[in-house]
C-alpha cells in the first residue's frame, strides 16, 4: 500500500538554552559527589537552568529562533507538535501556549509525551503528516524544563538533567534525494516503574502526602535503566542501519539522545562508527530529555559540520520504556 505522496525534509532549525550554568562544582557543594565522578560516569560538565518561566517559554524562544533564521512568518506554520514531559501544566497543551506566544494564528497542534524519545516520536509523526500530503509543514519542538521535576537532594539524578528547547521545521518536497527515510519505534510499558514521576496525575492526585513522599519529582533506578538503554539504543540503531543497507562508511552522523556518554559510546561501537561521526553535546547541557537530539542537529549545522546529502541516524531511549531510531538524508 502506497501511503507516501511526498517526501518530508527538515528545512528549518532553532534552539534556546537558558543563560544560567550549573557546573559540576555546584553539585559538589550541594550533594555528596565529585566533578570526577560525574565526568567519568556520565560525560557531563555543565547544564543550563531556566530561573524564571516555564517550558513553553523555552519552546517559544526556540520556535522564534527558527522563524528568524528562516525568515518565515508564524502565519505560515500549519502544525506545532511539542514533545515534553514537563508541560507548563496538564492542560492546555504547551503547543497551545507556544502557538499563542509566537502568533502562529493558522496552526493547530498538540503535545506528545514519550520522555527522552519524545522528539523522535514527534519527528516521525510530523513526517507522516507531511508525507501523506495532509499538511505542507509541521514544526516539531523538543522542550523540557527538567529542573522543575528534579530533586536537588538526590545525587543519583540531580546531576544528570538540564533545561533546553530546540525546534525543527519539516516541509514537503517532491525531490526524492533528501529527507526522511523511515523509523523503527518501540514502547514497552513493563519498564514503567524504573523511571517515572508518580505524583500529580490521576493515580496519585496532589496532596500533602504526595508532596511529603517526594512524588512530584522524577524517580529513576539508574542502574536498571542503564542496562536496558544500552541494549535498546544500540540494537535499534544497528537494526535501522541493516534495514537500509547502510555500512558505517555510508553514515555521516549518529545523533544519539544525550543521557550518558557511556550509552552513546556503546551505541556507536555496535554500529561500527568512529567518534567523529557521533554528535555530542552532553558535556555542555546534560540530559535535556526531548531537546537533546534537535539541539545537537542545530549546533552541528550552525558549526558547518553537516552538509546536504549526509546520511544521518537519530536514536533515543527513554522512560516508558520508549525507544527508536530514524534514518534521514540531510537536505539543507
Ligand atoms: N556522585 C557520586 N556517587 C554517586 C552519584 C553521584 N552523583 N550517584 C550515584 N553514586 C554512587 C551510587 O550510590 C553507587 O554507590 P554504591 O556502589 O555505594 O551503592 C555508585 O555510585 C554506583 O552507582 P551506579 O548506579 O551503579 O552508577 P552508574 O555507573 O550506573 O551511573 C547513572 C549512574 C545514573 C549515571 C547511570 O546509571 C545512568 O546513566 N543510567 C541511565 C540514565 C538514562 O539513560 N536514562 C534514560 C533516559 S532519561
């Protein structure tokens, strides 16, 4: 069955990171840890923290950066998808708040919740909307204010996360040479209790008890997640390579979710890729959840390191569990 009328290609990029930096020395002062432990176990040196405002502010700034760079009117955006696990509030959707802030008066949109795989799932959804011919363009924003759900007394987790947003625009093209080629995406809810935020939803509505028990913070069994993340991300990245008959030489870049440098290294190793073919900025931003992959794309593109025709694999693993990989040929 042929469902693809057009090709979907990334034609716009934008990003926003807040100014305030938390370096590893900061964490040495507030919890029992060391710069050396954090660097060697995670690869992280710094993260950005939004002091004032919410996820929609991060997302709107990334969207505005994209529009400015592309010299595009907000009136021309048809769909906005915001991938996030830290929405400003349960409802309205962060996509509505962003739409209002940037004045995208002709757009519809929604939020997508898939934690660290959120951007990847939103990217595939956007490509499908464009490939079917239903929409000419979709803006996908990965945005998270992780500092709003991190317990800064929990040394296992507080060192890992930061705040950021990045946006891409996906447009239709009849040119078959560039653009999205396909994804492999998975969920496995049996991992729901290894990484979650238990309080605040319909299962545990907010109460004194949920606050006292710290249920409004992110909880992670790091060791358990690490094991499945290494296997999950490496296997699916290898699988998408094989499915598309790609050799390591064919691939210009792996763009992995930035959760832990050791997970990234294991994925690159499984794919047979040298380090210069892996986009990395975990050292500067830590794990920014839905923002990691687009943030890498924007930075590497702006540094002139990505060129038209480059074959790129995006890969992620996150809470749920959720994971996947996408293959695209760069068209900008
Ligand atoms: N500073 C110093 N020591 C710390 C520490 C910190 N910030 N955090 C944990 N430790 C300690 C642990 O308490 C443990 O001590 P113990 O052996 O006395 O119990 C020791 O370091 C080793 O802990 P462990 O959990 O085995 O460390 P690790 O090598 O697995 O690294 C993570 C911990 C969280 C960095 C790692 O497990 C990880 O990255 N997990 C997956 C994250 C992820 O991918 N999430 C999915 C997407 S969001």
